[in-house]
C-alpha cells in the first residue's frame, strides 16, 4: 500500500478496500491502540476489517473520514 496525503489537511493516509464490500476508504497512516480497523493480511493487498474484542494484538487504524481536521475543505 502506498502512503499518500489527505488533500484537505495534508495528513499521511493510505487507501484500502474493506473486507466486507470492497469499498475504498482512507486510513490514517499512524496506527493507534484503539483504532476501529485492522488490516487483514490474508488479502493481497491487505484489506480493512472492523477490529473486534477477541482479535489478536496488532496495529489498529482509524478512518481518516473521521479524524480529518479539515474535512470538506479544499
């Protein structure tokens, strides 16, 4: 996955598809302990899936749609 920049706030992001319906979403490039998504490495390239309580430890990411400080601005 290639790191890119948000066109509104210039934050580091990467685009991926969701496991369930293959919708493209931007994820923040920096993992956080309580992130909503985890990467499913069984896909090539990896896809985003919702992190669940029983999942093994690993990197978690937030959707940049939620965290963008300047969403909707250009």
